[in-house]
C-alpha cells in the first residue's frame, strides 16, 4: 500500500510559517503545525532550524534543504538547548518525550523490557 506523495511547499509559505511561529502568532509547535496543515511537527521544526541557520536555505527543495550548494559538510549541527527560547525548549522536549514513548511501546511489543 503506497503512502501519500510528499507535498511541496513554496519558499514563501515556509518563510511565512516560520516567522509566524517565531512571533508566537500561531501557537506552539504542535498547534502551529495543525493550523498550517502540515503532516508533522518535525517538518516545521526543521524549517525553523534552517531559517535560524540561513533563511535562504528554505528556498531549496526538500531533498537538498540544509545544504549550501547541494553539499553538506561534516556532521549535522546539534540543537543547543541553552540557545533555545523557553517555548522552543518545551516543544523540543515534547518531541523527545514522544520519541521515547514510541521506543518504549515498540520494546514492549517486541518483548524487551
């Protein structure tokens, strides 16, 4: 069974979405994701990271996002928790908790404890 094809968003939509999120106009990460009609809060989170790194990176298509001139050098940058705002930190921790809950559920399903 094939999944839905990936939806493409314009650079203008991405930039506008990130700026509204950062100004707090559309709520926290999860609420903003729903209001924008995105499939995943990770998608918006990635756009925010790219925007903070260099807003021009949002103009690239999904396959090459985050890579200047199509080449990414070295390891990806880690999120520096001490540089996040309180709201961003809360949203980041919510995402981490969601991942850990999924891992716990998967381990439980496969008999690991």
